[in-house]
C-alpha cells in the first residue's frame, strides 16, 4: 500500500520496511516447516534402524532355536547309532568280550590282561600309561553312557572299574 500510495500517502521507505517484515515471516514459516520435516525424517530413520535391529534379533533367536533342535536331533541319531553298534558287537563277538573280562589266574597273565585292558603295547612308558588310561576313561565313563539301556551301561561301568584297577596296578610298577 505504501509503495503504490493506496489509502495512505506514498512512502518508499515505509514500503521497504513492510516488505522486509513479510519476507522474514515467510522465511521463518518455511524454516519451521523444514524443521518439522527434518524431525520427521530423523524419527523415520531411527524407526527403520530399530525395526531392522529387532528383525535381526528375532531372526537370530529363531535360527538359534532351529540350530539347537538340529543339534539335538543329530545327537539323538548319534546315540541311536552307538546303541545299534554296541548291540551288533555283542551279537558278533559274545565270547571275545567275556574272555577279556575274565580275571587272569597267575601274575604273568594278570600283567598281560591289565595291559590289554588299557590297550598298551609292550615297552610302554608312564606317559603311555597315562594317555591310555585317560582315553579308556573317556570311552567307558558311566556318565557318558547313562542314556543307554541298563545292561549296556552296567557292562561299561564294570569295564570302567577294570580300567581303574589296571591303572592302579600298572602305575605302581
């Protein structure tokens, strides 16, 4: 109105003052809108990152459960195979397994029998004795075979006791 002189006397300085006020107001309004848009964009980005993290976490949990289930199934299959193997060995060699468990009658047979129990060859050393004892203990320890049928577990427990007896005798030599 001041620049054209509409309803007021024409004053260019006053017109410039009002143009500046309008320009500042427009810029402020636009910056507020940009601030809101920027805030919304940041919130959206944070939400996307969070959802992706949750997705990965859930996927990791689900895959972990699936992996654990697969491991359990493999373990069960392995146990069943071991059971079948032991049953087959019992069927094939019942006389040989009894002969190994018979106690020897004289001292020479006793030494040979203890060495056979531990799987030692002639000329063994103390370190050979220890490693053979550890290996046999790992194979025959009762805790390892507790899920097996009772007769097999009992037989392995007896064998474990024989291994301990053989080690005690041979370690004193």
